[in-house]
C-alpha cells in the first residue's frame, strides 16, 4: 500500500504556483522592455531580460520554498526530471525515498 502525505503535496503545489507567478512577472518585465525600446534591439533585450529574471526567480523560489521529506525530515528533496505527462517525482538523498503527487512510491 502506498502512503499519502498531504503536506508534501501542498508544498509541491505551493512551489509550482510561485514558479508560475515568477515566470509571469519575468515575462511581463521582458515584454515591457521590448515595448519601451520598440526595435529589434528591444526584442533582444526583452528576451535576455526575461531569461535572466526567470533564472534568478527560479533560484529564489527553490531557495525559499523547500519540500521537506516527511519520513526523515531532510531539509530538501531533489526533483527527478521525468516526462511532462507524469507528475513530478522528488527523491530524498538521505533515506532514498521517492515521492510523486504526495505519495511514497518506493524506499
């Protein structure tokens, strides 16, 4: 039987909402820079600004919103990258537990 952890799913969803908000803010700043300069250089500046802001805001969200392992209370779970059609999987480096969608998959 698989164990379900509600707090883990809430933390995952909170992290994803903050990432979406960060990308929307970064994109709006990039579009504003592109409109202000109103040229090919403005488009390039907008793309570069959006990329830099996305990178900085992603690092900030990952540093602030930590997904904690419910079994061993490790301070951070690392995300295992899988296909986009599957839920994100998180792995604890201390107890080697793997979680997806708030459920313990294997230990």
